[in-house]
C-alpha cells in the first residue's frame, strides 16, 4: 500500500519535477524543492484549518440553547404515540430478560410474581488501565506509514527511468513495443485523471465555501476545504463532508431553513458534478465502466482501507490498460473497461440468434442516431449477415433460426427506410452536386452524361444472405433516384432470363465472401457471355483480401468493376452514363 501510494504521488509530482529539471536544476534538488513545497502547502492548510476548528470549538457553548430547542421541537412533533411505543418496547425487553423463578424452573406452580424491586446482582466488568505504549503505537503507526510513502516517492522520482526500464525488461525483449505503449497509456490516463480530479475537487470545495459563507454557516472556508479533500474518497467522501455543516446549521440558526439550504446545496452540487461535470471531463481519460469503479472501490477498500479507496480508480485504470495490450490479461479490459463488449454488428446478430427482433431493431435505430442509413447498412447489417454466413457454413445454425434471421432482417429494412428517407435524399443531392462539379472541372478529358435515373438490377450470387444484401443495395439506389430492382434467388437460368428481359444499364452481383466466390465466378461468366455489352459490378461485400488476385480469379475484364463496400458502389454508379436517356424517365 505505501508503494502504491508513492507511485500515485510520484505521477502527480512528476510534471513539477520535470519543469524544474528543464530549468537546469539538479534532479535531487528539484525533488526536494517539490516535496518541501508540498509539505509547506499541506502544513499551511492544516494550520489554517486548526485555527478555524479552534474558533469553532470556542463558539460551541453558545449554540447549546438552540440545540436544546431543536431537540424539544423534534420530541414535540413526534407526539405521545412514539413515546408510548418506546415505553412499551422497553417494558417488554425487561420482561423477556428477567430470569424465571426457581419454582417455575422446577416445574412447580408459581405462587407469586416477584416484585420489580427485587435485588439483582450487578455485572462486574474489569477494565485494564490505559497503556501509554499502545496509544503511542496508534499515533506513530500512521506517521510511520506516511514517512515510508514520502521516502518511496522520492526514490521513485529520482530513479524513474531505471524503474521504467526494469518493468519493461520483465516483459521481455520481444514485447518491448507492447509494454512501452501500455506504460505510456497507463501513465497518461492516470496522470490526467489525477489532475482533473484535483481541479474538480478544488472547484467543488471553492463553491461549497462561497455558498456556505452566503448562507451564513460559521467557518465556511473550513467546510469548503474539508469538502474538497473528502471528495477524493469516492462515494463516502461527499456524505461525510455534508454531515458537519448541516449539524452546525441546526445548532446556529433557530429555524430549519438554513439546514435545508445547506443540505440542498450539497445535494444539487454533487448531482451536477457527478452526472455532468465528471463524465464530461474524465470521459476517455479513465476508460472504466461505472460498475467497475464501484467494484474496484469496494475491493481496494476491503484490502487497504481508506488508502485503498483513494487508489482504487488509478489501480483499476492500470489493470484495464494492461488488459488491452496483454492478451492473457484481456479479461480485465473486457470486465472493467468502458468499451462496448460487443460491436453493433455482433450485438445485432446475437439478438436475432436469441429470437429478439425488437432489440435487434433497436440496435440499428441507435446506430442511425449517429450514422446515415448507408453507413448502418455498410458497417452493421452486412457484417452481421457475414457472421450468419460463417455460422451457417459451420452447420451451427438450424433451419428455423436461419429463416428467422433473414426474414427479420427483411422486415427491419422495410421499417427503417422510412425514418432516414428525407435525410438520405438531401445527402444524395449534395453528393450529386459534388459529382457534377468534379465532372464539370474535368469535362474536357472525360465527358460525363446524365448521372441519375440508371436502370440497375441486383442479383444474388448464391444464397439468401446475398439476396438480403442485394435488397439493401436496391433500397439505397432508389433513394438516390435510380430505377433499381432486386431479383429473388432462383435457378441461374431463370435469373439470366430476367436480366435479358429487363435490359438494365447496370447489373450488380451481390456476394458475401469467401463462400460465394465460386458461384460468383460462374454467374459472372454466364452473364458476360449472354450480354457482352452490359455493364457489370461485382460486389464482394466486406472483402479485405488481395483485390487483384480476386480479379484474376473471377476473370473480370477492364470494363467491369469490383467493389467491396456500399459507399464505393453508390459513388461509382452515380458517375456512369444513362444508356436509356429520357425513355427511362418516361417509364
């Protein structure tokens, strides 16, 4: 515990020491100056606090009459019922604790009830005399711990590079990069947390002192300092800081108004700071979930007492950072960190696996608050269908679950497209203006005709997941003013016949790799043989491999395109010419 406290104080004092070292001051002298300044500041605060506390104790006898009136008022408002109930309970307690007569214990009938004034033997308690050595030990124990902390802090500040190198050496030479990143991130997070906490608690104490002064509480500066210091103790510090000013307001003022104002001040200020100021300032600097902060406070307090309560958050931050960089300790980051345990795509897929269509839809609706419909489809829905494809090919999905996932996704798509329709059209208009501006700037080199109103036909490569993604693409193309249609999954010959009858400008083949590659190559070859002049876009959704190798494998010619994301498909189709001209619009 002293070593952990010393490490915490060294992080807090390191910027001041480093600043003095930049002024060409020797390290030992810089450390001694900073430590002496800290002791001087603490001593000044203790001296001022003791003066105010002495003044307060001298004034306490004058508040005796007010306290007596308050107690009498409380007793009077409670009425006689509470007094009667208390008397009854005391009588029952005496009756139960009274020893039974000897005749009753021997089974003989009890002839007379003993009087309440019957003499009883008084209990005797032996109190050992006070041992001055024990009192001295109780006093010197915390002082010795404080001295050890100071010594450890000085030595950590003096040999910080050597200590850092030894910790890195423990990780081994092969983990130098990981250990360096982990130490840097942990140091920065803890250091920022300590500085921000110091600023927040200082401001908290200052506001308390000023507000109590205007309320009229004596020694307001004392209670402001106490509130700022006690707030370093999570959860229990603010209630402790609130207790004494409220009791003092009850003793000083005859009414209840000042006590209510004092209690309201602490309650409102703590509510604002805890729920708005601290989350806004700390944020990613801590990286802990609220439950982790509570569990850590309980654990370290049980282990080390009040020092553990102070150290709980910095120590837990270090554990979370180590868990991020060391795979074997990754459970710390998962259990204690504030990062979402599941990505949106995994969460969406998991809720569908659980048969909860409503919560799966809520996942997408939550994402729509921060992303456009195109982004939600691209980074959430398509990867989720890819996860379903992987499980399906592993034979981990039964037929009913598979049907539920795809059918639910179709229904959710229909429900979601109404919400962002207006926004999507506005974004599409802006995108069309940007494309037109780019085309106009380069019109001499590459003339571009009308960019809207293309006939686009989307066909699945292999299975129902490809068909669902084809529907997504169709919806987005329609929102951008194209004449898009998706073909239901059928035998290849029937889909090719429908393509021939539709005579589209563009055909998009929707495929989720890696299982649909062979089917995509076969469908593409037949489609190209049937309509040599047709523009074809092959969409291998979320493919992150070698694109040139895939082009060679699929035998894609230069006139045709390979895409891996929805935004790229939509952007490129907007640039392609309309072969049908006004006829398509007339239809």
